C-alpha cells in the first residue's frame, strides 16, 4: 500500500517537476522579450536563447528553426540538439527526439540533460530497463536532478528493484533536507523494504515540517501498526 501511495503521488509530482526541470533544461528566458529579428546580426548565443524563449512559449516551429540555425553555426555545441530533443518529445516525435539527444550525448558525454531526455523517451516507450539506466546515468552526473530521481523511482516500481533509488534519495536529501515529497517517497520505500523504524523517523520529520500532511499521517498509522505487530510476533 505504501509503495502504491508513493507511486501515485510521485507520478503527479513527476509530471509537474518534469515540466519545471524541462524549462530549466532549455534555460528559459521569459524575460528576453527583445528577441533580435535580423538574422544577419545574430550570434550563436542569440539564436540559442531565441530558441529557448520560443520553446518556453510553446512556439515549437520557431524554436526548431532557431535550434537548427544554432546547430549550423556551432555543430560541436550540444545545446541546440537538447533543444531539438525537447521539441521532438513535446510533439511526440520520439524517434526524432532520441536522435537529437544522442547527438547531444556524443558531443557532451557528461550532459545530464541529454541523458534525462533519453530516459524520458525510453520511459514513454515502456522500455523501463533502458529508462532506468539512463536515469541512473543522469543522477551520477547530477544528484540534484529531481526529474531523474522521480523517474528512477517510477521505473523501479515497474521493475521491482528499489535499492539504487533509496541510495539516490538519500543523496538528494543530504542537500535538500526539507523536501517533504522526496522524504515521503523514501519513507514509502522503507516500508516496502520492511525498514519500519527508518520509515517512522522520516514520517515524523515530515510532520514536524507539515503537521497537516494527511499522506504522512496515514502512512505513519500504517507503519506504527506494522511495528506493533512485529513486536508482538517477537514476544
């Protein structure tokens, strides 16, 4: 039950966080209203920023033209290909998106954004083992990548393997100790692993920060019942 609660909660949060992180991935420039229109005066950075701006406004046709132009000006920079991958993903052109993200990975083997993109594509194709490996690679490059973290959790639920997720949740909470959503996910996984005391401690921490968090209250009641039952069995 605990894992199901976390899975449902994380799925919604994953969608919300993915949108947020994808805006971060494209280096959103909503304040760049003065986009230069004369192509003769545009530099690579100008065109890349224009593509990012148009993507943030969901004007994917203009964004694609900008990214293609930027790629022609600097074919060794991965940024335009990440932009093209995002556009392909948004348009559900998954094969095109995968090609773009793979080019970005080839140009920059340490691009966590590109690996996150590949992971999301694999996840959407229900290729969970491949998605797991890509999310894992992205987290190795950037442990603060919440999209990859929650994506790893979702693919782990599909595969029934949680040890690596717990490790990266712990790493994330070392630098984000008050993230109650991630704390709740970890508490649920501890229940799945029969680590009830660890789960209880985390849930108490959540309730110290959010006393009215109903999910944490409900899960804590379940955990305390399991602890009590375990103690009676041991007597």
